[in-house]
């Protein structure tokens, strides 16, 4: 069974930085896409950034130029470097994994439990 372990959340002052990591357990699959979503109080869950195994990335307009997503395929890990954090970035951040089992052409989605990011002075 695939599990996602998230780390790096916490409390930071405006203008500060945090580094979120998400590692997927298991080895009988290949990564198609990994990404980070967030959900603030009374808000819908939204895409923050994603990266495909080929290296292409996608960012929400609100984080472009401030956040950088990267992937370590060998370690099944995705990292979100968050700089110049703003109070509006406060949310629960969820890691999402789209994987393809070995020998298969279909993919499945998996979600982490979420990690809290709070930006406040």
C-alpha cells in the first residue's frame, strides 16, 4: 500500500521561507506526477504546484516566482521550496501523487494527510 509522508510545515513570519517534503513509500510503481495542493479556512482545495516525471511544472499564479517545486525520482520525493511567504499562504498543504504501477498503463491518485503552514507575525 502506498503512503505519503509529509514534513516541513510550521509557523513562519511573513517574508520567511519553508521547505515542504513529501515521500512516497513503496517501489512497485513509477511516478507520473506529484504536486502540492492547499486548503485555507473556508476555501476550496487548490493546486499550488505540480511536477511531472518528465520535468514539466505547473504553478498557481499566486505563487509564481516565490515557490519552486522539484522531484527526486530515485527517492520518490517531491519538494516545495516556499520563499517570501505571505499571510495568504496560510493553509493546510496536501501532497498528491499520481502513480503508475509497474507493467500497467493506468494511474491512480493518492493524498497525504496534510501539513499545516501558518504565516503570521
